C-alpha cells in the first residue's frame, strides 16, 4: 500500500519543497502531541490545572502580539 501511495504522491512533490508527511498531516499531529506534552509538563511544574495552563499560554501569546 505504501508503494502505491508513494507513486501517487511523489510526482506532485518532486518539483516542490513539500515532504510527503505534510501531505498526510503527520507533522501537524506531531506538533499537537508536543503541545499537549508541554502543557502536561507546565501543569506538573507549576502545580496548576489545565485551564490555568491554557490561560498562561494565552497571556504569553498576547504579550508577544501573536493573538
């Protein structure tokens, strides 16, 4: 099955800078997992709730002008 998918995708990617994993969203899933892991670490380090961690992140993004 993987060989068939590579044959379908490779010609499209050959001329571009995209990686095959980006086509299937694997890179996005990895980033989401990293974010969740970081949130869990913040909860443990600061002994806070998930809502408080989300608020900390939101405030940090606002300070940087990203929200």
